[in-house]
């Protein structure tokens, strides 16, 4: 009987540890997100993962970046090279204005804005924009390097 209890407790402990390990590995992923850009010079810089390189829209028209991921895009993270104002985020059915705080690092919780994680999102800019990097993450825990800036208290 004692052996049975020890085996039972050991099994429960291993089960709990495996559940905790799985929960920690539920990270949001951006590697499968396809990124295309219209109206930018050097659009490859938007997805090179280097903050020191950027694409800009100076002298172009129709500035947009499209993100696509079959698993859905739950989070968007944009790193600007120069402070930028408002821009829009659209899933094809609904368009939301974001960027009101003019952050260099703009984190957007897509699920809270749209109620779901759409497979396609379009970022649209009205004026000259200087964009260093764009990431479209699936659902899950974001990497620690994603910064979530907050507006200062008034």
C-alpha cells in the first residue's frame, strides 16, 4: 500500500511538472508571419531584426505593411526609427486608429482590439514613416525583448 501511494504521488508530481513546463513553452511566435510592404524604400529592412536599419516612405505614396499568419496574429510590435503619430490597423472588416501616444516602440494587443487574432492585418501610414522593424506574433507569451510602453501620468 505504501508503494502504491508513493507511486501515485510521484506520478501526480511528474504530471504537474510537465503541465508547468508546457505552460512556460507557450510562447508567441513571429517566425511564420509573412511581411510585405508597399510604398517603402528598402522594405527588406522592416523584417531584418535590426533596429539600426529602417525603411522609409519619403517620396512614395500608398504606405502600408501587410502581415499574414495562418495561425492568426494576436500581437503586433512596431519599432519606428523616428517618432511617428497615428496610423491604422485593419483586418479587412474593421479599421482601428493606433499610435496616439507617438511611441518609438508600439505594442498592439490585436485580440483586445478586434476580438480575435486575424490571419491578415494591414498597417497603413498617412505621412512619411521611418519603420525599423515589424513583428506579428501568434497567441502566447511574448518574448522579454518586446517593450510595452505606457503613456506618462498626467
